[in-house]
C-alpha cells in the first residue's frame, strides 16, 4: 500500500513539473514567403495577440539583389514596440545569392489596434514604387 502511494505521488509530481515547464501559449508568428509575394505584391494580414505577448514577423528577403525591407513603421508605438530584427541567410549554405528571410520581433504593450507597414525596395531608386509591401494589423486584447 505504501509503495502504491509513493508511486502515485511520484507520477503526480512529475506531471505537475512537466505542466509547469510547458509554455502557456504558442507564440504568434506571421510568415510570408517569396512565393506569396510572387502571387500578390501587396499583402495585408491581421493578427490578434494578448497584451504583454511578443510575436514575430518573417518576410522573404534577398539583399544580393539590392532590395531590402525598410524599417518597420508602427502607427501607434504606445501599443506595439519593435524589440528585434535579424536576417537569416538561405538554408542551403552553398547557394550564392539565394534568398533568406528577415525576422522582426514585436511586443504588444497594451490593448488596442496598431498597424505595422513595410516596403521592399532598392533604397537608391528614388520615385520608384516598392516591389512589395506588407501591412499587418495587430489587435491587442
């Protein structure tokens, strides 16, 4: 009887520790591939996140072509804050000039709605429409 009680308590303790270590929710992530932009050069999406939550935006990018995503424009910085930005090269390392991806991290500061806008262009080309645009409406609950 005592050994069964010890076994039940051990299983309960392990279960509780695994539950406590598991993430409470999956991080929100928005990703747009190069194929998506080939179909439609102007992409708008919407996402919902909780206040205090971080999320990522990943867009296809190939700086070897001279194109780059401009800085993320946040229309209400009291609701959203950019906390990071990095470039990851192509997965196959032996592809010279291959496309990679740019990844931005944002944090939802408080309830409300804000938009993030980005343009993919060659910075030296003045008066030329961007090759691609991306707009994300973020609803913070």
